[in-house]
C-alpha cells in the first residue's frame, strides 16, 4: 500500500497559494466600498479643502494612518476584514476631490476610465510577472520606503510652493514607485514573507490607489479638455 505524504515544501506552496488567492478575492471585494465611498465623496462639498488645503491634507493623512493602524491591530480576526473594508470606504471618499475636478473637464469621464484601465494593466502585468518568476524582490523594500517618505515630504512642500512641474514630477515618480511596490508586495506573498491576507490586501490596495490617483493627475495635466 502506498501512502501520499505532504512534504514541507508542498505545504509552504499550498499555504502561499491560499494567501495569494484570498488576497486577490479580498482585493476585488474592497472595490465595492471604494466605489461607494467615491460616490459619496463626489457629492460632498469640499469647500474646507479649498480654503485650507494643508490642514485638510494633514487631516486626511492622519485619518488614513489611523485606519491602517486599526487594520494592522485587528489583522488576525474577522474584525480585521471589517476594518479593511471601512478603510477602503474612507479611501474612496477621499477620492472625491480629484474626481470632482476630473469630471468637470469635457473629457473627464474618459480620463477617469483611462486612469482606471491603466492602473488595471499595470497591476495585472506586474502581479503576473511577480507570480510567474517568483523572484525575490525584498531587496527593493528599503529603497521603496525611502522613496515614499521623500514623496510625502515633496508633496507637502509643494502645497506651499505650488509648482506645477514639481507636481507632475511627483506624480510620475509615484507611479513608478507604487508600480515597483506591486512587485515587492506580490513577491512577499509568493516567497512566504507575508502570510496574512488582510495585510497583503491592504498593501496592494494602497499600491493600486496611489497609481490610480497619480495616473489621473498626469492625464488631467496632459490630456484634460477644459471649457
């Protein structure tokens, strides 16, 4: 009689595939509260933001960081999923201002669609690359983290200087950095560095979120048709 045994390697592979599958399922689910939040945001009056952009940005940053901390603290329970969906609802709401600006352009709806489509293509391509090659992209972690910190500092600085060229440069670099983060984050799952699908989902969601916003900024700057 032959017995089939599960080797440690196959167990790791099965666990990794499960995390990856759950992450993709949860990532798809997060799009629902994001869209709901975006619709609420588009119908909200953000006059406070127009009058106090720096204060609003700091408040938004604090809220997002607080919610991310909450997701991280609850990541090992069902409440982590609830917190994650709440986080994406708020993130969708904060898309309101940029979507309002975009949709006031003649071709605004087209630009939003192009940004969403471009984000999907970037994510699909890089996620496939990271999954198929199974390369270890962990070496990118420190460089990407430093890049994000510099981006945040530059973004806040440009709120005071209001230099259009710098804003476009920041958006272009952000697209590159968060695209690289997709490789890094998927690589972490594939190679067993991230075993919690709630945290994995939040990381990939932030990559997609930031790519979409910055792609839309670039499209509005170069292809926006104003009245």
